[in-house]
């Protein structure tokens, strides 16, 4: 064998090994992504269940207490707004 054939065979081997390595890495990454997506969906479902559970457990008294902590207060006087009527009417 001459030197050109040895270099050619070496190059083909390196390319083949690189191709196999990249294929394995791509497959592994795909499996990891699928696992993470499944975990994300599970966590989103769990969050929704916890949110609805929290809303069901809050009583009116707890909501009033929390609103007071946030700075909301009950008004002393209520003002009702009626339809707009013209200020000056012609007879």
C-alpha cells in the first residue's frame, strides 16, 4: 500500500467514527428532550391542580385578610353612578 491509500483509509475511518458518534449524540439528546418535555407537562398539570386547590381552600375571611394586607380597604360610603342626564333641558 502506498501512502495515499493509507491516508484515504484513515480519513474514511475518521469520518465513519465521527458519523456514528454524531448519530449517538443526536439520539441521546432527543431522548433527553423528550424526557424534559414530559416532566414539564407533568409539572404544569401539578401546578394547575395546586392552583385550583388553593382557590378552593381560601375562605372569604382569608380573602378579606389578604386584601387588607395588600392595601385594599372597604369604602366607607358607596357612590352609585346613574345614567348620564343632560344638565340643561329644553321644555
